[in-house]
């Protein structure tokens, strides 16, 4: 199975984010129930590895903390637009939690993540570029700021790639102190 560790977002916040999910031709918008903030992508594992990862994540001790989503941005490979996302206000606690999760996943035997952690919530992925509409979109939503919310847990998700798109299922939830 294909695993990743993420923060689940409160329902009210996901509804707010849905307001950002319109107005770009060529966008494949993420379904509201799939909006999440990834802490660590793990990838394909077998049942034994999944158990080790679950055990390591169960050992993470970390306090609850507040988080605020803000701003919008894009990921591109050269000139090819890959995705647009909502960012996070500077948050040292989030960075520290991510490091703890990264270490736990490594203790479970996975190789270190090479990419720098860039917290984001993907809103849409693209097969074709929306052209000039993208600048309008960024101008319209540049000042987006969500209501602060408390992070009370993190989740190990499995991802199943179906025809209609990815289906994410929470496999385990790890409460913060
Ligand atoms: P994305 O939202 O930026 O695409 C489930 O697929 C989650 O894991 C998504 O949040 C996705 O990030 C992330 N993800 C998928 N493949 C990845 C990879 N190879 N490296 C890092 N993160 C990945």
C-alpha cells in the first residue's frame, strides 16, 4: 500500500478552501474531503513495514499547537505548471512536528526525505496551463488567510489511485498531548 502522513483539516476550513477551488481552466480540483497538509510522503510499503511505521509514529510525543493557512502559490517543473496550493503562516511548531515524524519514519527503516519540507495544501493539479487566468487567480487570492485552528493530531493515510482520482483513507490517528 501507498502511505503518507498528514494533518487532516477541520471541516469548516475545508469549506473555506473550497471557495478557492474555482476559476481556472485545465485544473483538476482536489475534492474537499481530500484536502490535507502532508508532513511526510512515504510511498509503497508492505504490511510489515506499515506496522513498523505505525509503531514508530505511535511513539511521537508532541503538544497541540495553533496553525493558520495563508497565501497561495504554485509548483512548476520548469515552465510546466504542476499544482497550486494554499500555504501556511510561519510555524516553528509545525516544522518541529515534521522533524519528529521524519525521524520516526526513518527509525521504521525508511530512507530520509531528500526534499526540503514546504508545508502546503494542494488545491488543484494541472494537465494544461490555464494561461493568463493564473495571474488573475493569484492576484485575487494573494491575501487569503484562514481562521487559526488547533492541530490536535496527525494521521497516517493510505492512498489508492482509482480511475476517478486518488482515494485517501485514514489508517491511524495519533493524538498530540
Ligand atoms: P502534493 O499535494 O504536493 O501533490 C498524497 O499523495 C500526498 O503526498 C500529497 O500531499 C502529495 O503532495 C504527497 N506526495 C505524493 N508524491 C510525493 C513524492 N514523491 N514526494 C513527496 N510528496 C509526495
